[in-house]
């Protein structure tokens, strides 16, 4: 245990000196504080992280969450993890589909193809919102004027809201082979397309702020690994 601990301690001590310029304006957070940070690089321990989320405006349960990270102490140091919740029935077959790649596109043109998988889970159907009845409201009837002025009210029928299910799963991909390409992405919102092994696709957005920070994350990595 001591032999394994000593090299790790030495590496952690050297890391700040190696990357002092690279971490300018990077948030340093602990795991309890990072939940609300999106489209900005932050650090937890020695790991640089960048999160993005896109969702269906009509149903926020459905969407794509991505976490782009660089860990100088890890074997698979530069990677992205995608977690999705897609409309069901829809894009991915619930029993067999696996995420096999991501693509970043601009006006239909593929800028980057991310297809070096580190690990994936098969898609599965989950109920993300149970069915429920929405209570009916009260509507006014009247006024009636006769022997006096009065208004009556009647309750409308309750509205049934069906359960919402989604096809959910995740996958991790190595970014090292395309790191130099990521550094040259345009500073704008891009499309991000998921590709599944059954031929299906699902397209979402990667925000412009996240794209800019992703480019910076690639630059941080380059500075740290530079001799």
C-alpha cells in the first residue's frame, strides 16, 4: 500500500505546478456544490469537469445530459459521458439498443465523430412520471338576474394525465483521439447526435457556452500534457 501511495502523492503535489496557468478562472468545488454548474469548467479534487443538458421544452423529463471531463491522474483521462432519456416508444429499442457514438454537427455537417467507447449500458424503459388525475376546476354559471343577483359554480371533470416513460441509458467515450479537433470547434451552439447500434439516432443541442468551454478544456489538457 505504501509503495502505491507514494507515487500518487508525488503526482498530486506536482499537479498544481504543472497546470497553474491552465486553471485560471476554473471553479473549484466539492461534490456537494457542483450540481447546478452548467456550461462552465469546474474542478472537484483534481478532475476538470464540464456539464451540459438539453431537454424537451414540452416535457423536461426527456433530454440529454453530458459530462465532459479531464482527469490527469486517470488512464482514460479525457472523456465524455452521455446519459439520455428519450421518448418512448421512439428512437431506441428498449431491449437491445446501445449507444455507439456521438456526433457534433453544424448546419447538418459533421464536425466531430466521437466513437471510441469506454463503456455503455443497454437502453431500458423507465417510468419517469406516474399517471395522475388533475383536479377539475370550478366554472361560473350566470349571473342570473330575477328576484336577485346570484352566480352559481360547477366543478369540471378531472383530467387524466398518463404516465410518461422514456428509454434511458448511458455511454462513455474517449476524447483523446479527437482532442485537437475539439479545440477548433466554432464558438456557437451545435447539434449533438446520438447513434445507436440498431441504426436509430436522436439529435439534441450542445449550448454555445458549453462548446466554448469544451474548447478550453481541450487546451487545458494540452498544456498539462505538454513536455
